[in-house]
C-alpha cells in the first residue's frame, strides 16, 4: 500500500465547502486522518468560501454544488477568475462533491479543468482515495509517495 507524505518544507491547505455541517465535520475528520493537510478550512456555502479565499489561496478545494445563496459552480467560477487575474502559477486542485450533478454543471466544471467528482454519500475509503489521487495528479511538487 502507498502512503502520501509531505515533502520537507511543504505545506498543504484545503477548503471544504458544504452547506451541511455534519458532512463538513465528517469530511474534515477524514482529511485529518490523512495527516497531510496543515490547514483545513470549512465554509458553509459559496459566499462564505469566496470570503475565505480573499485572504488565502488553497492547494485544494472540495465543494458541493447545490448550496443556498452562492452555488458551488458560481464559487468555482469566482476562484478561477481570481486565479487568472492574479496570474497564479499554480491553480487550486478542485474536487466536486455532490449528490446530484447535472450535465450542465459537469460541462461547466470541465471547462475549468475540473474532472474529479465525489458522489455523496461516500465512504471514508472512497473519499480519501479520490483526495489522494488528486494530490498525486496535481500536487506532486509538495508530496512524496512512500510504500508502507
């Protein structure tokens, strides 16, 4: 089995966006179990997430799509626009977490380069596996894979 560890001097931050507090708490616990994220920030909807992105960039964002106020796809649109405006070298890796993903939302997500989706409900193993897969794919500069 392979395990992900941080490279010396590297730090990973993640923003978890979901309007259901119990889901955020459960997923935060799964992320903590992984032991690679220095910072796990939670947001209760897209508007809250946009506010949290004003002061910080994140290595990874996991967002629900169907939320009150600001929907997940609108939040992702905002993030990608800011990344372009700021000419960031490295974009946030984004995973969509949703019970109901429509074709239109998938098309829009793919236009932003987002192809990673976790369907709710999911097991801890499925969640951690997808997050690990995305880290290996998009954050190789900050992690190393070790055999356990």
